[in-house]
């Protein structure tokens, strides 16, 4: 049995996949399983996979219904004790990163989930909390590119494919509630990953999904009314701020257009609206 399985999912991100692959094949620690799930890419991604086929334990290129469907496919194929999700575009920080991970967990206490700091695509440090608590997970999460999750946890349930953005967060909080799983912070930094540049539309979808999931947890009796209200009120505040910033952007754009193209009266009206927002 492998100590670690790396699961990489990809769809039409050939350049990102190549970067990920090069970081994986360069690892000094070799005794890991590598699974690549490609979503029927049409940009030459399969050629990249085939270039590294000698290092890949399993791969497939076929349509999927979304990110979590692809991740679940990888989980079902994984045989490692721990799983690391390193998706196309993410890459391991050093050639010795996995060696450091194996060495560190050999001397520290057991955990269901090991997590650590990571780096953004601009190499800025993305700090992890010193400790994962229920209150932390109510409002935040740890990213899967810098966490190693016990394969056994997925025997209970896979990622919820009804969601498109928040299922990894939901998986962590549900397992903490139901099974009191153990998190342990490692010193090793694992990966460099894109912060995503999430658009306002995607951010709204993320917050809406999180609100829906929290409501489901409350209705199932996993969180209290007070916890639900506090978390949801924060989400609603963030949603209102997003909508306000969107209105400001539209008015600013109209203001710039009006300055050059519209009659003076309309221009002055837009200018006044811009000041009021």
C-alpha cells in the first residue's frame, strides 16, 4: 500500500497540467501513487499525460459532471493511506517536498488530516491556522492543495457533487462534527497554487452554496441556531458588499461613457449617482 496518492484533475488546461506534471515527476520521494482524471480535454492535455505515462498509475480522459465528480473518480481509484489533491496549474514547491512530508509524519502524532502553509501563484505565503477548530471551519477552510486527507474518511462519504465550489469545505466540517477527526499542522510547505482570481459571479455562487450548506447542517441538527445565524449573517453581509461593488462598477463604466457620448444633462445625472454610491 502506498503512503500517499496524488490526485490531479484537469480539463482543457494543458499548460497548467504540464507545470503540475513536471513538479510531480521531479520528486526525490518516488513511492507514491499518481492518478490523473481528465475531463475529455480538447487542448492537447492528453498528450501531456502520455509524455509522463511511465510515472502515472492510472489515468482517464472522459466527460465528467464537474470538479467534485472528477475528484471522486480519483478517490475511488486511490490506494494510498493519504490523498493529496494537486490539480492542473498547482505544483509542488520543491523536488524534496514529498520527502519532507513523509519524514515529518513519521515522527509526529497521527492525524486524519495533515495540513500546512502554501504559497500563492505570486509566491506570497498563505498561512494556515495553528489549529483547526469547529468555529474556524464555520467561516473558513483549509485548501486541498496543502492538506493530506486520510483515504479512510472517504469510505464514509465522498465529496457532495450537488455543490460546485464548497464541497471540500463541507467534507471537512461534516467529518469534524460526525467523527471528531484529528487535524495536525505540519511545518513543511507543500504547493504553489493559483488564488483563482474568482470573479464576482463565482464569489456570489460560493457564498450562496456555503449559505445553503450551512442551512442544511442547521436543519439536520449539526449546528445550533446561534451558530447558523452568525455564519449566515456574515455571508449575507459579504453578498450585499459584492452587489454594491458591482453596481459601483457599472455606474463608473456608464459615467466614463457618458462623459464622452451623452448630452450634458444625462452626464450630470450619472455623475450625481456615482457620488451617491
